[in-house]
């Protein structure tokens, strides 16, 4: 499947992993969003369920084993080039997830992974959808028990 200049939208997932008053973010090491902070995640592989993709991507990017719960948000991310052609088009389904094991360490396709507080968000160059969701969750300190 071609990710850059695709023939159709690419389905991807993200893991919204919360612990106490912090949320887990990673810094992308690849386009699109290279250098920006967001939730761990990536493209769904053929034959893989969305929840399986969340668990695999979280493990690959953070070293954490997670269990996916309910849907946090759905994002339609379209990036166009200077000529107006669609360079990237992802439909991203972010799931609330719970870490059940592993050790936090950034994977090869991310440059950093860390637990972030509400106060930390203003100092990070974060994607708008991830920033909005992280701020909302951290401000409300929502109990995710029923969503995971």
C-alpha cells in the first residue's frame, strides 16, 4: 500500500494511553508530522483488527503492551503538496488504551516517547488533534475505566 500519494485513504490507529495525571505522547520520526508530538500509532495491516493494530503499534513505538478500549476520536488527515495533489490521506481511529506491561522506550520510528502533564503540553510542538484531546482529558481528568 502506497502511503505517499496514495490511490485511496489509508486506515491508521492511535493509542491514547493515560496514567494518573499524564498522557503518553511520542515524537514522530517520519512524514507526515515528522518532528511533531502525537499519540503512538500507525497503519493497520491487512487482516489485522483495529484493536490489534493499536496493541502492535503501541508496542513498536513505546515498548508498552496495551489493551485497546473504546474509540477516543476519528481524524481525517489530508496533506496536500504545493500543486494541490493529495500527498498523504489518513483516516485515523484513536482508541483509549491501558498499558498492561512493558518498559517505556521509543521505538525506531519515533525520536522520543514520554508521559506528559497538562503543564508540559504548551512546551511541545504537538499535532492539533492530539493536543486538543490531551488537553481536554488532562483538564477534566476523565475516568477512563468504562472506556477501556
